C-alpha cells in the first residue's frame, strides 16, 4: 500500500467519525455507549474546546 492510500483511509476514518460525532447526542460517560463515543471523538479529532459535554446542545 502506498502513502496516498494510507492518507485516503485516514481521511475517510476522520470524516466518518466526525459525521457520527456531530449527528449524535453526547451520552453520559458511565455507560458503554459513552465509552464508544469517546473513541469516536478521538478518531474525529474532537479534542479540547471542540468537544461537546453531555447535556449541551
């Protein structure tokens, strides 16, 4: 696999994770779906102030 293929896959993963994170409400951290959501946020590069807290709109 060449470097352009790897870049394409990484871009696709970040894009899909960003779409999922933006279109779903943020669950509480204590349930398993909250842990999955944290992983999706990490893949979407939602860090720092770009992260939504549970209960925010």
